[in-house]
C-alpha cells in the first residue's frame, strides 16, 4: 500500500436531529491497523456509517481510497470495503462455508471465483477446519471470525470492524487481537473500540473521538505518554492508557 491516506475526512459534521455527533472532524487514516476509540455514543458507529455511504455528512468532505465518497455508488463502496457491525446477526442454521459463500454472492463476486475466495477467507481467519459446521455450533469468538471472513471474502482494500472484541472472554480476546495484527499486514483495518487494552496490547495507531471531535490522532505509545505530562486526577485503578484517555476527554465514568 502507498503512503497516501486510505481515509481522509475534511471538516466533516453530522447530526441526528438536534444532537451533534461529529463537528468539523478532520483526520487522515493510512494502512495497517488503526483503532477508532471513544466512549459508547462518541460517534464511532456514525463514523463508519458515513464511510459506508449509509449516512451523508451535513458538511465537509470524505475521500476513500483516493475517491470522493459522494461520487461512488453503493456497489462501488461495497466492493472496496469489508464491514463487520457490532450487532452481527447471522443465520444459525447455515454452515460456515455456505454463509460466507452467500455473502460473496451478495457482493457480486463472479460465480466461478466464489469457491476459491471462500476457501481463502476461511483459511485467513483460521476457520478452514470448521467450514462444515453450523454457525450456531460455534463459540462467540469463532462466530466473530466467520463475520470477519464474510467481510474479507470479496478482497476489499479496507476493513471496518465495529467493536469486534466486545463480549469475548479473555482468551478469545487475545486470539482476536492476534488475528487483527496478522490481517493488518495485507489490508487496512479500522477497528472501533472503547476497550483501551485492545489498543495498548497491539501497539496500534489511534484516533480518539470525544465531544463530537477528534481529540487525538497518533500512536498508542505517544498517547500513553500524556499521562506523564503533569498531574493526573485519574483513578489509581486506571492503566496508563486509560489515565491518558480520562485526562484528554474529561470522561469521569459517571455520565451515561
């Protein structure tokens, strides 16, 4: 991948009715693994919906892979982006391979190439030996891997994952982090999360949303250094990365 941003937002604003979700957001995201970090309700899912063309910004410009999103059709966007929503619904009765093949068909892959694409996607996420099992026979972590397989099957240049580690037990979260790092070597990934240990333990790049704005953009290591930039009132029960987040965003853990 080149050095040009995969995603570029310039003064993007968006609101639901009177509630402002994003205000004049400007940010560039390149290849590799980037975490979109923020509390629940900070605008992470809205950010993804804007990239996917499901919402239109009130103002500003969004470029995706060097093209203005407003000039791309839904079909063009779907070909370039793989997406796994947080609330991932799936037909439990379907076998893993059939499900991923069906999603490949929905994304208009040529029929002759679907079988090979499915085989590759399942191998990539470590599900080659579970291809014949029903989705409702899999663990939560394995189901999430099947979700990533369907997002990868059409060979996108960008993968958007909305809270992929939420609800997983510690062992499966570790495996999911390992998978994200492996995948990021070949496809650009933006992963939304409010779990800062996911960022810390993968040494990922970060974009932090708070108060409708981007308040930080850079590496997790530099973000953690903020905790040493003066006195902190954060709890002693917070990790260094969490302390930096609390200081920068003003989140106190009490508001809903």
